[in-house]
C-alpha cells in the first residue's frame, strides 16, 4: 500500500535537488511525478503523465459503474421483451452489462482525460505562480523516514501532506 506525499518546490533547481534526494532515499523514479506550469522545461525531472494530471482514472471508474448499471437495465428490458429461454435472457443481460461497462468506461475516460485532476485543485494557484509540485508515492512503512530526510535537507520546500487515496492503477 502506497501513500502519496505532496511537496512544493519554489523553483526548478530545488525540484531537481529534491528529486535527486528522493532517488538517493531509494524511491523509484516511476513513483515520483512532477507537475509544473505549462511550458516549464522538465529536463532531469519525471513529468506527471495524463493519469496524474487529469481525472482519467476517476472518470473511467464512474463510467464503468454507470455503464454496467445502464447495460444491465437495457439487457433486462431486452430479455423481458424477447420471450426467449432462460439461458437466452441471462446471456442478454450479461452481454449488455459487459458492453455497457466497457462503453461507459471508454466514453467517460475520454472525457476525464480532458479535465484537470480534481485532487490537485488545491495546488493549481501555486503551480501557476511558477512553483513545482512533486507527487511522491511511498510505501506506508517508509513515509516518516522519507519525510524526515527531505525536511532536514530541503527546508525551502513545503511538505503539503499526504493523500491516503493513491489509485492502484497509475
């Protein structure tokens, strides 16, 4: 289980130093995501992907559930309208539930990819002011050690706390 720690660096040099110290603290690069104002050169930093920048994952989850529910309702209506055997009715409900779930996840994830991540809304103003946000996913047992090491070596960087709801996917 990982927990997400947020750090706000005042500039690129500090963000690079912070990332180097995270790597020395044995946090893998794939668990460090950097978010900055559009157009900021990200040389030497692991830029956040669409999965971290947008509501892609959340939208896909919601679409999956809504699509499955609507597909199941449509399948039940089709099964009721067709006087087929019990096996045909069950197959119609299951097939339409699966198709509805897949279609709902696909459509809503495309919409979610174009919407900024709602969990990062509290950092938008700081990012637009030119500061750099580092999103670090750390195993639960190492949170205190990593935070203490970074607090001592980087007092200029703000530790903005934890987000306990790290999605398993990204």
